[in-house]
C-alpha cells in the first residue's frame, strides 16, 4: 500500500494533459541542456536501479512511462523495480548483504531515518537536491519531519493523512452525528453493530497496516511512543486507553477473524460495515473507478459509486484530552550512498520537477504534493494536483463523488498529520519498528488470545524497549 501499507489492488482533462506532456517534453529537453532546476548528472551510462513502493501492474507501468521520458532526454537508463511495502525491509537487508542495493529507494519517512542512521542513504546528496530545487518550494512540515542533524535523510515527495470513512446514510438513519472523537466512533459502532452489519471493520493482523491504524487511534488518544527524555511510554494512561478502545472495537464490533488490508476493504465495499480506517488510496476504488477492487454492496449494483456518494471522510479525531490528531506519512526518494549518487540526484531532481505531476497522477487521492511549486510559481504543483483525475479503467475527478470539504481535507491531512517519535528525536526507532511491528504484534496477540489491554500495552512496551536498546 502507498508508502506504507494502504493501497487498494489518472489521467487529466484532455487539454490539460496535452499541455503537461508538452511541458514535460520541453522541460526534459532543457534538462539535457542544463536548463532544468534538477541537479546535474554525471553523464555516466550505467543503468540506474530504482525501487518504488508499488506492486500493482498499472502503477508500475505508469511509473515506467514517466521515467522513460527522463531516459530518452538524458540518455540515462533506468530500471524501475516494484517492491511491496511489506517486503521492503527484507529486500533492503538482503541486498545490502550481497552488495546489490539500488541507486534510489522510494521510502516511507520512518524508513528514511532508519536507513540514514545505518549509513545506507547519502544525506548530503539528498540535501543537495533540496537546496538546488529550492528549500522554500517544499512543505516546511515535510522537511522538518525528514531532517536529522541539519540535513534531510531523503527528499520528501508526497503525503497522505489517515481517514475514518463512515456510512453517512446509516448514520443518518440511526440519528448519529458525524464522528469527531474516538468516543463517537465507539458509540456509533455499538449502535450500528448487528448480526448482518459490523459497526466497524478494523485491522487485526500483525502487520504494518494494523500498526498504522493503531497509531492513528493512539495519536488521537494523546498516546505518545516516547517522551521528551527518550523513554518508551506505551503503558501511559493515554496509551492504555488506546489499547482498551482498539481491543473493544476489534472484539465486539468488528468482523471476527484476522482482518488485513484487503479484508477490511472488501468488508466495507460489500456494505457489511458502517466504518473503516483506511488511507485516501481507497477513494478511487470506492467510486467504482477500478476493476481490481469493486464495491459490491447491494446498492452498488445499480450505482457503482454508491459508497463514495454515501460515505463521509474524517481526518483528525479527538481523544479524552479533546485535542484532534491524525496519523499520516510522507513518501520520500532516498539516494543510496553506495550507488551512482550523481545519477541518482539527477533522477530525483527530475521526479520532483518535470516528472512530478505524472508521478502524482499515479494515484492523486493518496499523493498530495509536498513540493508545492517551483521558483516561478509557488503553487504550480498544488494547482496541477487539483486538476488530476483518479481511477484506472475509468477516470474522473474526485469532486464528482466527494464534497469539496472532503477533498480539501486530503490536503489538510497531508500537511498537518502527527507521528509517534519524530518530535522527540525517535525517528530512527520508528523506522526500526517497521518489519518487526511490535505494537501490531501486541494488538494481534491480545485479540487472538483474549489478553487484557494492560497486558497488550506491557508486551508492546517491552518489545519496543528491547528494539530501542539494540539501536543504542
């Protein structure tokens, strides 16, 4: 799933697309003559190997088409390799051991910090790309989240914020307001849950998807992974509340059995759940614009976009403290220290300039630009993003199915989300948690074995403490 685990298995308006392609062709030609704002390359003929966090054939094809423009105009060959998010950590470990790492890695921001700490990434090279493109053209929030010891660990590309998606029609029928707090979510799940309808479909597998979903609930509850002293705090009152709420939702009001990224989506699409936590990558499929993930609710037979038209989108949720918060992530381009660094810089510069809009167009609902524009137009890429169409087999603007407020919230979520550990200097620890997923494992174990919330919190606490100690 995109950058993290949440991608379901774009095209522009015709005139606008033609304009963009013309600009791309001219821009790429200028790049070959040294006129682009991306960093200069070395002119080496060696093929660049680029790993992207994509496993779906249509997105990999679109990415290769985008990269082909770079190759044609610069003479630099690029081998694009799709890597599933759940296999990234193992692939990097295996390739590092055999000396076969790629030149460029698309990475979630936590992994960027972890790999920079391990010396896999060249942070000087990444900072050089940002400086040449113009630090002022990037989201200050994205840069701050990626910065360690005065340099970015990788070049921030695009972002998304987690959503609670709920059935507006079912809520209206039950006279329930739009959920704005975790208590609202629990209350609605209780009210709407029945033998034929789950109050919520919730992630329960020991996976990255569950880790992300739980972190969204946790940050909303005011639960922090670590405090300002660097101590792990997963047994704090706020975290115990998050574990208690999550386990109650999973045990009493969700679908029984192990629920992963596909199972939760399929349950909601079948009309058998009133709520779901998912990323914005769900939105095009929910509107009936894809053939590999099709809504199958009874009303969807007559109107494939029924769920999209009858679903509300909520980003930040408030916990007992009353402060709303939302999980999210930034996708990055990491430059591998042992690779063709100058060629990689040139490639990343292209992907953040002439190749940027086509990259965002792969799935615009989940790829909000964190480089807002360039020196000539500070809003260039945000404006282009707003004109992109979503979908695969069928294309349409999201505004055809979702309210303007909902669409605007996608940008708000991408700009203002919160994450565990980053503000307290624990980004490398968060990155190291990817793969082992100690918190998701504690949640899954408690659900499977009937363990208490306090026991799940202690298991997660001990596992993260051990991981933290191994990094010191």
